[in-house]
C-alpha cells in the first residue's frame, strides 16, 4: 500500500511483541498536517508504546510508520527527531542539572553546524551559531512564560513549568509532529485550562500536528479534532470526540464489564 | 559576546597572567631546587590527567578505570618520535603524535566498550587498560619491562605550564559548546538526549576519544620529563589515582579537578615528615572526604573570580533581604 | 595428555580459590550493588593473621585458620558499618571511591606494622601426594579443591534453606520491598559482608599455601582476578562466581603451560572483554533493559 501523500503520519498494521507477549497489534491510523489527535484508552492499553515506536525507542515487530512520506522503521531515535517528530515524556525527562535555557538549546543541536575544533577555538562560526540559537531559545521560553527562569536549573522549576519546558524543548527544532505524553498529568484545573490554550496556540503558531495521550477527558474532548482509542493493544475506535462519546465499545472499555 | 562575558574573560585573563608570573618567575631565576621543580611538573601533568578524565567521568558521567593506559600510549608514541625523528619543532610534534596515538587507541577501545554502561563500562575499561599495559610490556621496540631509555629531557616547568594552559582552556571551551552540552545531556538523561536529536553513540565516543587525546599529551610531557619509560608505570593503580582526583574535585568541575590534582600531588610530599604515616593519612583523608562531602570539593560548580564577586553580592543582598524580612514581621 | 591433565588440575586449584573470593564480590554486589575494591585486601589481612598465629603461637593449623577467619569477619563487618553504610544512599561512585580508600588504608596499615618486605608463609600441613596411574596430584591441590567445593555447597544450602539466606535473597531482589516485609536490612547486609570476608579468609589461607609469600599488596592481583571471575559468570549470581572462578583458573593455567607466563594476565582480561561484549551481563546473567 502506498502512503497517501496528503497524510503527515501514517501508521499501518503496527505491532510489537515483548518476549512473546503482544503489546500492540493491527494498529492503523493516520494524521494530517496541523491536526490535533488524541490517543486515549485505559491504563496499560499501549499508548506510550505507540510513542516509543514512532520515535524509534522500540522497533516494531511488524507494520510500518511513515512521516511525511519517509519510512521511520529501523531509524535511530535521534534521526527520527531530526526528520520532524519530537516528543515529551509521561514522567518528565528534563536535563535536571542544566539550566532551563540549556535544556532548550540542546534540542537545537542539529540546527547548528560548527565542528568541535571551531567550538574549542571559539572561531566566528561558534559565535554566530550560538547567538542565533540562544535568540531562538529565548523566544521559545518567552512563548511558554519561562524567560525569567532561563538561568535556573531545570530541577528547580515547579511541576507545571517543567511540563511546559519539555514542550518548549520539543518545539525548538520546528517539528512537523509533536507527541505529548500526558501533558496535564499532575496539573490542577486552572493549569490544565492554561495548558489547553497553550496547545492550541502552539498548533496555530507553528502549524505542527499534535498527537496527545491524555486521561483528562475534558482536555481531550476540548481540543482534539479526532480521537484514536486503544484497548489491550488494539484500536477499538476512531472518530470525532462526539462520535467516540457515543461508541459502545469505548464506553465498555472504560467502564469495564457489562455497562451500557 | 556580551559585556558580562567579556568582562569575566578579561578578569580571568589578568588573574591568569598574574598567577603565571608569580609561579614562573622564581623558577626562572633558579631560586627553586630540583626537588620542587620535579614536584611542580608532576602536579602539572596530573592536572591534565585529572581534567581530561573529567571529560568522561564528569561530563559524560561514565566511570572509566583505564585512563593511565592512554597516558602510556601517548608517552611511548611521543618518546619514539623524539628518539627516532630529529627534526625542528620535534617536541610539539611529539606531543601531538602522542595525543593522536592515544586518541586512536581511545576510538579502538571506545567503540566496543561504550556499548556498555555503568559498572560494566568501568570493568571493561579496566580490562582494556591492563591489556594495553601488557602489550606495551611485550613490544620489543618499546624496550618492554627493561624500560625505554634515552628520551630527551625537554619538559621544564614553563613548558609544562604552557601545555597545561592550552589543554585546560580547550577542554573548558569545548565543554561550553554545543558538543559539550550534548555530552552533558547524555549524563543527565540518555533517553531524553537521543529523543532531542543528540547522536549519543557519537558523543560518547567523542568524549572518550578527547579524554584519551589529552591524556596522551600528558603522557608525552611525562616521557620528556622522566627520560625513561616503563609500562608498569601506567597500571590500574595510576588510573585509580586520577579517578580519585576527579572525584575529590567534584565530578564535572574542571577547576575542582585542578585543585584536587595539585593537592593530591603535594599532600603525600608535605606529609613526608611523617613518612611512615603519610599513605595512611592519604587513605583516611579519602574515606573521610567521601563520608562527609560525597559530591567532592566543588560538586559540579566551577570556581571563578566572577563567581566570588557574585557570592559577595549575593550575601550582601540576602543580608539586606533578611533585614527587610525582619522589619516586615 | 598427562601435561594437559596436570595443567587442568592446577587450573582447578587456583580456580577454586578465585571462586571463593569471587563469591564475596558477587554477594556484596548482589545486595548493595557495590564493587568492593577492598575485598582483595581482606585476603591479605587474612594471610597476615594466619601467618602471625602460625609463627608466634603453637596453635594447630586448623585453630589458627579458624581464628584468622574470625578476625577477617570482624574486620569485614566493621568496615561495612563504618565506611560503607553511611554512603548507602549517596551516588554509587562515592561508595566506590570509599572502597578504594579502605583498600589503601588496609594495605598501608599492614605495611606500617609488618614492613613491605614479603614474608614466607609457613606450611605446617603435610598432605600425602595422590597418585593415579602416572598422574600425581599434590595433596594441597586436592585439599584446596575439596575445601572450596564443600564451602560452596554449604553456602548454597545456607542461602536456599535458612531464614537468613532467604532474607539475603529477598534484599538482593528488592531492598525496599524486603524492608516492608519486616526484614532487617542492616543485619542482612552485615551478614553478607561477614560471609564474604570469611570466604576471602579461607581463600587467603589456601592461596598462601599455593604461593607461600605474604606481602601487603598480595591481595591486589587475586582480588582483581576473582572480581573478573565474578563478572565473567554474571555479577550478583553465586553459581556465576563459581563458574567464573574455575574458568579463570583453567584459562590462566593453560596459558601459562602452553603459551607464555607473561601473557596469562592478558588472556584473562581478553576473556573478560569478549564475554562483556558478547553478553554484558556475564555467562549466566540475564539482560535487563531500561523502561522508558
């Protein structure tokens, strides 16, 4: 099957096994550029595994993943990041003992091209690249209201700001696809509201497609244009939030047993 | 370069020049005896060893137990250049060849070894280090266990001092470039680093190779200071000695490594009056240091004149803040 | 053929000593995830203790051996309590450096008391040589292998069958969970160090009868080799330490016999590197990957 040129992300019949245990199978869905899609399902359904497969942390047992027409199978994680898929983590993975600014600058690594010798000798290429990167990183921190914390250690930020810093770090490389793993986890309702606004703004400003895993249904229903529902490693439903709300299998998966 | 950066550079440059003058003038005037000169050269060589090992242990966060082997490779390569190749500028050339030989060894060892991590990496570097030593012991061209002799004794205090300044400056600037940040990010979180576009394997090998390169240069200095080389000088015990310097200084801190290298070179000599007890005191100091200050002297922080200035300002400000807090309550 | 057999038996002789020492490394690593660099120096202290008791008293060999084992056990437990326990929650590298410090400390203390000069170890034990056909096995070799194997069986039974043994396995599996189940972590860890030190002391006496020269740095090389043996078999695993010890001993002995004495150490390290590259967790180890 040829990938549809209009789709940004195409996942086709994806499956993975861990030591004989099937974690995911027959997962098929696609995303258009600039779309916000929610990936939902009960705990242990395999949502984060989908992220780990897209970003190349795991290699699929079968199936294919393409991004902008390029296949991602067999590619290294850092290459996948370079070809335009950036992510955040469920359990926040910042570079804790580095400054907020450096956290963002690290992800801009590939947009600079001076070599180690130029860096060590502080030749003009170093100053040019670093000034440019620092400028862009500060602008990104500004969007996420982190400017005043630029020089602080990432670990010293409160939880909500750490989550925002992770998104800022992912966005500095101008990705085509942003993967957010439970961005609202541990946030209070006010913070979640602010996060929803930020996510919409990010999509509008950067034109990036966003795939997000989230348990907070108000957030999911509020900002996602389409939803993909996973249960026991399989896609049990796809559609608009309104359609998903009506879907019997989804309700059953969430409530368990014989409800409905 | 903004004004604050420039000022801090100028300040540090002036301080460095003053320090150099205070340090080198007495030696040039011949007021210092050979024993002290020997001690100073040893301390300077140890500074390069400690700061270069810091690239792997501090920046990359990996434990390596074979650093002395790279010094050995560099020492022998540099010595062979000096002995067999009598050309002008042969000494800088010899040091460079020593560094490159060690760097190549670093790549050969690093590529397979860096697939492992944590304790396993420590163990495999130990194994490789010992193998390098045993191979050097069995190579006829190196004189083997009977030692290599007749190396010109060119390393003086000013020469060693200049080489140290160059090496440490390069390591410092490298550490604060996109490459240094990439290496640091691996120490902080390898998964996050690779997910942020950092080719982690490349940077692990780069850090390891650069560390080997500078250790090779230190080896070249050592060879031209001693005039005689024996492979067993570069054994596991030496690697441990350098590791201890890095840890005591605070992993990740270049200035910490420098201070620790100086202190640990001088300390056993200062304790010479207590000659029977000195190694005992040294080992006790090590244990107590770990028990009461496990992050080392400086942690990951750097010592600089600008930071002292900041410290003063901060204490003054916090004193003011305290005053305000009291008046408010 | 006879030469090969003799070399193999020599290998088993040294190997069984390595295995005993390796057990100490592996048990400590299994429980506190610490490479105890001072373990080799416990061997040295054990050898000196036995030497002292044998030369300055008229005690029979067996009693002297037991007393030196007891001395090492006390030392091992004390070192853990004073130097390692306060660092249990610090970065691993701090504890590692501390073990190096303890190693220096033990070497230098002994050097101050007894001088660095090596001393001969008195072998006051005469065991008849065993002759099988044209093959002669020295009595010491036979006794060494026998003692080592018996101790390993005893240890295996202890860990499988007794309460304390089960506690040790539980703590090495998951320290926090074990604590929640009411296991006394400190006692269990002390016990581990005590057993490790006891085995090292027995190893020391067996080693000294094979290489009868006692010096303050004598523990370094067998310590390092035993450590490699532990890694080879799969560090943290007791059967791994035994297997690793025997492989090391035989490999070393065969290299000495057929290739060159000088290169025997290189072969030992070479085996280590190959095993680590092919199967990093050791011959019997299981691969564990990080969860994202």
